[in-house]
C-alpha cells in the first residue's frame, strides 16, 4: 500500500521531493473538453510561490508549470494530466551536516524509522511544504471544473499568532483584499498587525502559526458519500495532508461544545422557493452530505518548525543527546502561503464528489 494518491473519480497522485529535480502531479479522471492552459495553472501557482515577500522564505523558485500530458488542442483529452514544476533554487549542503540529527517539530525522525534511513532528507524531502505545489496544480484544474457548475472557492487568513480578524467579514472583502497583502488577509488593518507579528517573531529567531478559513459558495445539496466517504471527512483528510496542519473544524467547530441544542441547530426556512437555514453552524454539511449552504471551515497551522533558536535533539549515529541550530531558508510563518493551498484542497475534493454524483459530466462540451 502507498499514500501518494487521493480521490475516487478525480484522482491526484503527487511525486517529487523538496530538493529533487521536480515536484509533480498526475490528475486522472478529469473530464474531457475542459479548456486548460499553462496560464490557468500558473495563475494559481503564483499565489503560493516562495520568495515573493519579506515574510516568506528567501528560496526563490520560478515554479513555472509544464504540462506533459492530458491536454490536446487547448482542452483536456480525458487522459491522465501530468504537471511538473522544476526545483532550481536548492541549497542541500546544510542538510548533509544535520542528516543524523532530527530537527524538532519535523518528520525527520519518524521518516528515518519508516524508511530505514534511505529517505531523501534534503529540505524535508517528501514531507516538505514544497509538495503543496502539486496540490495547487491539481486545485487549478479542480477550480475550473467547479466553475463549470457555478461553484466558487475562497480562502483567507483569519489569525496569525494572537492577531485575529474581526468577525463578519464579507465574501466580497475576501475576493477583493486577500491577494493584495503579504499575509493573505481580507481585512487590511489586521493584515498590517499580522505582518508585524511575523517580522517580530523572525527577528527573535522564532516562528508563528495561525488559522486559514476556507469557503465554498453555491454548493448543491447532496454531495458526499456516507459513511466513510462523507464530504467533511474527505475534505478534512485532504487538508490534513498539508504539512503543518494540526486541526480542521467546520461551521461553529469546537465552539459547539459550549452551545445548547437550541443555539446550535440551524433552523430551516424558505427563501425564493428554496430550503435554506437561518444560520450555518453546521458549516454546510450534515451527515456527511452538503446541505446547499456555504461550506465554511477553518484550518489550524502550527508554527514553522525550522527556527534559528538553539534546540535539543539527539545524534542518531552516536545515540546521545546533543543540540542543533538550524541554518537554511524557511518561512517564519507558513500561513500566508497556505491560503491558496487550502483553496486548492477544498476545490479538489468538491470536484471529485461533483463528478461522482454526476453534477460534472465526463465530457464537458461536444467537439464541433
């Protein structure tokens, strides 16, 4: 068994390591007839590209996507789509020096045990945030598929460190403001405070975590395959595959533990001949099936594990305690670059389920 693929009707298989020749994605099951260009994918990749601001890693990858298969005459051909971006700005020497000293907070030690020391440790290898470029490539295709049936997917930073945005941010604010600032926040005033928090932590040789909210709009009721392929469990599984994710909640989330049933239940009403609910504490999913209300979720990211402070670890060759001080190039906070990744992961699962239920047909347009 392996864990490199996800999805049922729309399947993503990702490959590559942080400091290998490339990272790539194979997307199988994409309907034929979808207009798809390099620019479509590149637009999404550019949102998570490293080195764009002073609060991200200085590693500057071009992340120029190459489409190797599955697209013919500007449309998907029904065959597996293979996409890659090449790793060009790599500095592996620092990892050679610490390969036997697992970095606290990273997967180094468990990967060493899992693969008997044969795994690629450079830059975290398969466990690096670099692999999320493949999720973003798949997400670009998924977003185009969802637009075919009118579904829109958004995400934004709602918290970094102790700085939180005000409540009741509108969807228009998210659309208009998120990619206009370095922290991907829908509230410009909060964005300034968040950036200051990140810079302060970086100056101290430390890092911060935060929360990204994802939203899907115009969702048809009925997506999801209970019990074990329920919509929220599939979305959560996809989101937990983003490195640094430690929590996912839908709707009111953990707040429901302090509510009464009368407060938490979403009461049904009729609006314009359609059944909707007055509130959306369920986050748009009940019983693992979409309700037709917006899907709303939040994703908690831990602070970046690579920090400049001296930390305790062990030397695996000598089996003795030691200390480690990390060099290398790292994001002091991964949250801003995770925003488009959350969008992509949410979009991919929704597209998979929309194909499964027949909302998206296997051929999108008839060739004239």
